[in-house]
């Protein structure tokens, strides 16, 4: 399935039709994204870190923990998985192992970024970036390490925050030359920069839309006309789930029941449908 997903993802990227890309922090969220008819899933490093460890996105997740989440998602969905692998968990040698492990776990695209370790969320202050030449070697190592040449290597640069827009564009171009199939120029600050990114870079492009983040929100049709391949909402599902949990649990604590917020809850039957209980019922009957 991975090879087919790799090719399907490349077709989506080459069309440059601003496909919406929601993020998943766990396998249940991945199931919901697929059930709603989206075309691909972004395995969000920030989301996995927040939900699994309950800590901020500052480089605290391990490669093994991330790979376990990718494997769990791969087991239950057929959509392409684009995996946020942060800085690759080290130097080019570490990147080689990271690519091999995540590809075996079911990734169809693996994203690496040029931040210093420990990395930070792209919309946090205090970031630093490594030398462009060092990141080029990481990208070369990633491209060489993949088993299937159709596995997509995504190179992200956070240089706008530290070195300015032109440096970020030069870095992205260098990463494409080194073997990146797609680039992700994180946190453009003004619309003019958003227009320039897909116009000047030859590879397909992400743009990351973060509620309350640094990048201005632009209509989907306009982003499609600019030539973006994917519009990333990495943690929209996570933010919505946190808001829902806070609302329902606050009501429960204050009133001792869920009567007045029952409409906020998914039904018992719908929850079982989403996790594929009928498939397990059929297996139980088959082997009983």
C-alpha cells in the first residue's frame, strides 16, 4: 500500500490545487479525517507531543515515539501520511535512520526542518536555524536513505524569523537542488511573501495556517490560484478537541451531569462506527 500511496501523494502535489491537509495527533483523529473525505493526513509533531506527552512542541518527542504513532495510523487508514519529523533527530547519519524507520512505519512523506535542536513550534519566538550547508547534507541523506524513490522528502525552513524572507527563499531553493521534492517556507508574515513563495520555487509548496499564528489567513481559492499544493491545518482538530473537552468537563464539574451538553457529545454508536467495531464483530463471528 505504501508504494501506491507514495505515487498518489505525488499526483496530488503535482496538481497544485491547494488540497486541504488536516493534522492528526493520533489514530482516531486520522480515522475521522479519512471518514470525512480528505485526501491526505499530516502527522503533526506538535500534536503528537501535546497529546501523548502533555508537553509543548520544543523537541521533546523521540523518533521511536513518533514512529509508533505513524504505525498506529497506518494500520487504520489508507490515506497518504505526511509525517513531521522535526529536525530529523540529529545529523545526517541520524536522518538516515529516521527516514528508514518512518518509511517502514508507513510514512509517505517525511518533513525535515532546518532549526537548531531543540526545535520550537514554527510560530514560537526564540528559534534558531542551522547553516544552510548543514541542512543540504541532511536533505541529501534523506533522499539517499529512502527505500522507495517515490517517498516524498519535504524540506521546511524557519529562516524568515531569524534571517529574513530572502534568506529563507535561498535556503528553500538549495534544499530543492539537494533532493527535496517539496518545500515549506514557514511563517510568512505578509501576503506579498505568500504570493512569492510558489512563484519563485519550482517544487510544490505547503502553507501552514495557524489560528492565532503569524501568517495572515487568505481564502482557499486565492491560495489555489497562487499555485500552492497543500494548505496545512496542522492542529485544527486538536484545538477543537481541547475546546470541546474543556466545555463538557467544566459543565460536568459544575453541574454533576451532562444533560445540558449532551448535544456536544458524539453518540455511542457513532464512536463505535469510527473505530471499526463492526469489522471486529465480523472477525469474532468468523473465528468463534
